[in-house]
C-alpha cells in the first residue's frame, strides 16, 4: 500500500470516528433538554429486601397498625 492510500484511509477512519462521537453526544444533549418525567426511582439492595421479607411474617402483617396520617397546620 502506498503512503497516500494509508493517509487517506487513516483520515477516513478518523472522520468516521468523529461522526460517531458527534451523533452520540448530540443524542445525549437532546435527552438532557427533555422535561423530567416526575418519576422517582428507589432501588433496594437484594439483601435489604430479603431482610424485610423475613421480618414481615404473616402474623406481623395481620397485627400491623397503620400510621396516622399527618395533619396540615391550621391557618395562623
């Protein structure tokens, strides 16, 4: 392969790489401009979930009492 062909091939590879990076970052910028969905996600580690499942037996679930609902303060 002659030197000119190698230079052209290297340039083409660099251009293709730059195009891929450009498209990837453009997509990310579009996602950042979107309105937030309002969804809240909380992940619980598997060990913590297993501990909770073992704690809340059928008997404990039957005997559980609901927490009282908070009340708004009266107008000052």
